[in-house]
C-alpha cells in the first residue's frame, strides 16, 4: 500500500489534471458554437452549388466534349487522397476514425493494383500515416498558425490539386473528413472531388422543372469556371466540418476525462483516509502497549 505522502501527491496531481481538462472542456464548448454556425452557413452554399453543377452537367451526359473535371480523363490508375485531420490532439477518436477510413481505402486500392498518392491536412494525420504510408505522401499542409480556417486555405489546397491534375499526376481525387452531426456524433466520410460526383438517381419532377433554365454563356463555359471554384468550396466545407467535429469530440473527451478524474480523486481520498486511520490506530496501539509495560 502506498504511504500517505505518495497518496497526497497523487491526489494533488490528479486534481491539477482535472483543472486542465475542465478548462479545455470550457474552451471547446465556447469555440464549438461558432464553429457549428460556420458549418451551418457553409452547407447550403455548398449544396446549392452542387445542385447547379449537376443540372449543368446533365447536358454533357455521354458527350466527348465534357470538361475533364466533370467526366475525368478516362483512367483510374492513379488515385489522390486528401485526408483532413486536426492540428492538435486530445479529441478522442476524431482523427483515428478519419485515418481508419482512409487506410481501408488505401489498402483496397493497392490490392487492386492502383497507384495511391496522399495529401495530408493537419499534423495528426501525418503522425498517424507517416509510418505506414510515408512514401505515398506528396504534400502536407500545416494550418496550426491559422486562427480561423477560411477560403484562402481551402483555395491553396484546391490550386495544388488542380495543378497536379493538369500535369497528369493522378486520375481520381477523393477527400476524407469528419461530418459534424452533433457533439456526440462526428461521422468520417469520403467525398469524390475529381471527377465531379453526379448522383445516379435523379428526381424526375425536379429534372423536368430544370429544363426551363437557360444559361448565359453556354454550359461548357460556366462549368469551366464553376468546377474549379466548387473544388475550393468543397474543401472549405470539409475544413469547417472538421473544425466543428474536432471541438465536439474534444468537448466530449474532456468531459469524460474530468469525470474520470473526479472518480479517481474520490477513490484516492477514501484510500488515503483509510491509510491515515490505520496509521493512527497503529500509533495508538504502540502508545497503549508502551504505557501498560510501564
């Protein structure tokens, strides 16, 4: 059994840790509201842009003159995976869930004989993937010094992807991030960026309604402008989703850590009191025995 000094030191140590986890929980809670508002603001814009592109792309179905960002280059040998994670830890299984999904797809692509290239956003993704897939990583983005992630950072990543695609460095591009649903739920998802993902199921009533639209200039010119912008918008949305998911996961993790620290302090306090009582009882027995001997 540990002596009284060791127990006191351990109780003090756990109490200090509890103060830190409680402070981190409060910080995460305060930042989560703003991050959630940013996500809710970005989603309608991102979804509407996707609807417009799907409507425009309908006229290019089965044609050879469709933009490569829409139809692809006809190959699927080389795959570029963009894996977005956080810059900091202490957020539960947030990063590992994203990386786990990406790893499953990487291994599946390699079994099929495909070439895989990785672009990592966030330090934690690099730490989790460097050992197993270090040779596949071609670029790493560190936004730890950026206070509020915005369109500038997303556009920087998108320009790099477009440059690689124009150089023929990959055929298909996918993005991995965590979609924010609630404080308790952050779902890792995979989104296809290049070629642009068009839903196979089309609502007939909506399709008939959209026939009335006329575009100026023509669809091809509009797509050439919107498809690169859509890439930046989708990356921005993924980054915002990740920020909200990270704070939600950290809030939950720090709340659990604070509760566990409280339980540990209670257990240690009981052990300390019992040890102290046993020590006092032992001393009293020694004093009484000595008195009787006299």
